[in-house]
C-alpha cells in the first residue's frame, strides 16, 4: 500500500444547492415526526463509495510525512516482496485502527473496499492472515527500526509545523498500564501486581501534543519503571533537536536514583512523585510551622478565577451525613520544600512537601482530624514550591492518553500469541495514535488534539465519499450531508498543497 496518490478534492452534491440545514423544516401535521415508512431495498450500481472518507486525510498525511519511505528505508523483514513491502503491512494496520478496527480480522473491511484501495493507490491490500504473519516476523532489532522510522516522521511534522526554530519545552510523561489477557498460551504474559495474567506496557508521551513517543510491551510481572531509562535515552536525541528544554514526569513508581542521575547528567529536568516513606514523614513533622505556606490546588484556583455561576451542592457529603456514614473532607493544605539527597543519588534535589489536613465527620459532628503528606522531587530551579507541585501533578493527564490508546483507538488488543509480535502491533498503534495529533498540527483545528477518538472519528473519519479515478489523479467527492464537510475539504486542500 503506497501513500503516493495525488488527490483532487470536490464536494459531492446530490440535488439542489441549499445547505443541509435548510431541509430541517417544521412538520405541518400532528403526531410523531418519525413516521417510520415502509422501506424497499435494492442493490445500487457498483460505484466506488466508502463510509470512511476520512481515509483520504490519512493517506494525504502519510504521503506528506513520507511514511512509506521512512519505514521501507529502516525495516527489513521480508526476503521477497510478493507483492507487499514492509510499509504496506504497517500502514494497513494503521489504517485499520484509524477507522475503528478492533482486531486484525477487521482489516478485511478495507481489503474488500475498492474505494479504500483507490484512496491508497493500491491494487490490493493485505488480508488479516498476512497481516498477522507479518507481525510474527518481528524481533527486537526490527522493533527498534520501526520506532526509528516513526521518530523520523515526528521530526518531519515538527519541522513543517514549527520550522527550524526550537520550541521552548517538551514535557515527557511516563506511565505503565496493565493489559489483562485471557489466552493461556500468550508468550511473555505473566502475573501482574494485580494478580491478573497480563502484559505490562510502558508508555512515554508528549504532554503538549498528546503524541506517543514510545510504547514498549513487557511481561506482566515487569516493574512499572522497568526500561524507562533506556526508552528515555532513545527519545532524548530527537527531542533535543527540536526543543530548548526537556522535562520528564512520572508517578511514584518512577522514583529511582539511577533515572534521576541520568536526567541530571544530561541536563534534563525531572518532576517525580515520591512514595510515602517513614524518614520523609519524620523530616516533614520536624519542620517549623512558619516554614509552611498555604496551598491551593490549580483546579481550585482556576475555578475561582473563571467560574461565574453558583456551585452545585455537595450531594455526596450530604448523603453520607444523612445516612450516618463517616465522611472525609480535605480542609486545608500547605506546602514547603527543602533539599534532600536520595540514596544512591549524586547530589541533593528539591523535595516538595504538601501537607493536607483531613477532617472526618459524621452526624455527631467532627470526630477526628488527621494529617497526610504528599512528596515530590525535582531538579528544576527558578520556580516556587507551589508551581513545582502543580507541574508535577499535571502528569495525571496521561491517564487520559492511556485510556484513549486502550479504548478509543483499540491499540492494546494484543492480537497474537508472541511477545515481540504484540509489541510490533503496539508500535503500529503508536503510529496510528499519532496521526490524530499530526492532522491537528498540520491541517485540522488544533483543538482536535484534545478530542477523544470517538468524537474525532465521527467528525473526520466517518464521512461518505465517492472515489473517482481519472487518468492521473484520484478525485474525492465528499458528501455535503456531513456537518464537517467544509473542515474536511479545507484539510485535504492543506495537505495536498
């Protein structure tokens, strides 16, 4: 499948010139508006219509960033190309995930579509069996080569978007997720800390654009931060070429002296959550009261600054008190910082401490008051403790990235029985996941970066289109019945130019 087709885009009009909204007339009769008339079905002429008109956006994007060229230049798995190359297989998996395919078998939907084949300039597309066989050819070396080809696509998109000037900061969020599997013969699967038979993938993402920088498959019993330093070492040269500063964030599972030393030695900032430890609690208890400053969470400050409507009542607390249940409420917070040298660390770093006063109440009134601490560590200077704590906990947004990768895209299905082949599927899913961000950065409204995949597909993928082949070009005729046909038309023109 080669993404080398030249597109000519046209909007498709059935009859008349009025917009779709003009047909929303007020009914002139009483009763139900939806009268459910009798329907007669018949087969239409064999025209080349597809419900996935948004594949034109994908094909134009892949051509613009040279996806097929980058993959074929680095990935070499097939001795004989009859007829597919490595890029054909990879991009077939990407297209399947892009349109909402949930398993390898769903590739047959695109394989049997003449319109889809025309969009990709292909005579035929790989079938599901061939796609699965291709994934089983991967080893560790081929996985690194495929990751490197996607890194080259990152560089092309950033260069087209921002030019030669470096951007100010790249924030890399690190996290892992447990993917439970049910096959008893899944190679590499193991029992996770949750007790389930699973894999334990590691995800590195770019907070500013929701781009996935690495998706690494690991056995279920792998530690959460296992391989994080090695993955970070792979992406730092790419980020250093296009960004002035790099900041790495992670939860308490990534609190590791080797990782902190590596970041500090390479002039990379880090902001990591620190697990609760007895010695840190003792140090916090010994701090004088005048050292603590009042702390308000970022969300609370934003709500107070922008919200103009009255807040709704706290129904949870009211229900708990009415039913004589104990209720825990966060009453006040304070923050401070001091220098702390972790074990095996090369030097001391800023340890940020947040003190929380928790009040437990019931129908009898206030029962108990307790104190709880939250810790974070960073090597970033020039910010207040307040700002540094905000920066650290903004990493929680990566949970949304993981959820969309898992459920929105369907990129964590683990469709085969081998560790490396499932890892190859994850890397293909990484490329598919990034296409949404790349389209938003090059052709679509930038707000689409934050959209979930369901909303994105309804707006820019599920769009009826007729694909017409001429002597030297492919014409994509978009239906005006879709409410985003103008945005799709504009985006295709931008990508074509």
